[in-house]
């Protein structure tokens, strides 16, 4: 990917969308593009924090592991997402692992150089803080969900969130969530067991709140699922 292509890619991100040519060029100058194959890692937890990544294509899983090696999925990122959000104004190591789920093309921006650009461009700096604020709100809502909701409700909220972020809206108003997330993946996103997720999905199917098609994709009416949270 040449500099002109990198400029086009970055210009599509909300963070950079309102920058003029001169401002975006400063970001492009310090950026490179790289490709990662499925199954590889962009970075490992605790490695020196050096870059921020912008996804042009592919999917990336961000996850942590505990002392016993148990995986906790933080998020699944796709085209148009950036990571790690804590990369800005923070020293130390990467806070999690990042595994490529689908062959990915990323634009790589060195943090040290990017911080200099932010200092020279206060408006861009404000936009970065807004993005970080949105991420904090999202993480806070997830934490509240784990504290205030039982596992059944957490799984429903997870399906609704994944449907919004990764699903496809059908003409009949339902959401199609392709079968790219295994029950273990879903369990690792909220800190429960695969068996619990399996039992919950079976109950939701029995209650006709979700369906599966021949490709193991989930189909559901988001409004009906949301109403189930308060039933």
C-alpha cells in the first residue's frame, strides 16, 4: 500500500475524517501498511507498547489470559476499528494479546511520532479523547452488565452487541449474525463456560427468540431479545 492509498484508508476513519489535506499528510508521513495472516499475532501482552493499528481489512481478536492460561476475549475488531485505545499517552507494555482471525491489512502508526502530531494539532487531540471516552463508556457498560445481570441476561446482551457490531440487517427486520463465533468464543467474552452458553442458546431457540440457518448463523429480532431482558 503506497502513501496515497494509506491516506485514503485513514481518511475513512472517524478520527481523521475532518482533517484537511495538510493535517492528514502529517499522519500519512509516519504511517506504513502491513499484512498479517490468520492465526498470527500483531502483538503479545506486555510487549513494549510502540504502535497504534488501524484495520483496513480483516478481523482481530483482543484477549487477555489469566495465570492459568484461561482466555478472556476483550473485543473482536473489524475494518474501521483502531487498537489498542490505551496506546495514546500511555507507557509500558501492550495490555492484551491481539490475534488475527481473518487475513488482515493494517495501517501502523508509531505512537511516539503520533503523539508529536497530536501536540501540534489540538483539534485532532480532542477527537482522540472523544474516541477514548466512547471506549471507556463501552467498557463501563460491559462491567455493569457483569455486575448487575445474571448469566442469561449477559448472554442476551452479548448477542445484541455482536449483532449491532458484526451482524447484518435483513429485509424482514431481523439480524443475521454469521457463525464465526463459537460457543467457546461467546463464553470467553463474558467469563462463563461453553456449556452455559450452549444451554442458554438452546433455551432461546426453544422459546423462539433465536434461530439458526444451515450455515450455523444466528437469526434474531433484536427488539424481542431486548424485551426478554425485562421479562
